[in-house]
């Protein structure tokens, strides 16, 4: 799979590629109305290489402090969760609710 396919899968949910402080690439979600943000990486803290790889969704506060994280078996599982909710719902809240109320991966 090429990077474009991975990026295209996340683009409808307002994720884009960014460079982390460690010099690696990751997917970032930054809601406009909230300064908190989230990163999606593989288990090694780098950009996933395909949709079937295990991922970590990590939420951060506006000042960059780690808040919480949750693992997903793969991007397909994560994107399925997001597709169950209206696009205008806060994505970080959707994932936090999943983390708090599910027997997650």
C-alpha cells in the first residue's frame, strides 16, 4: 500500500500527516474549536504503513501534554468506529467514550 491510500482513508476525518518532536511522521487531528489534539501512530510511534497495522490513538492537551491513549487492532477498526458517528461529533470524545466504555483491543 502506498502512503496516499492511508492518507486518503483518514482525510475525510480531518487527519493529515505531520512531523513529531522525535522527527518521525504521524497522523494528526486538530479540531478547530478545541486546542487539544490527537496523534495516530503505529506501536513504534511512527506513521502507520498500511490500514491493517495496529495503531495507537493518543490524545494530548493544548500545551502538548499526553492525556490518554487507546490501541486499535488496525485503521479499519478505527475508521469503522468513526463512521458510526456524525462527522460533526467531536472525534476525540468519540474515541474517549469508546475507550471508557468498551473492551477495546
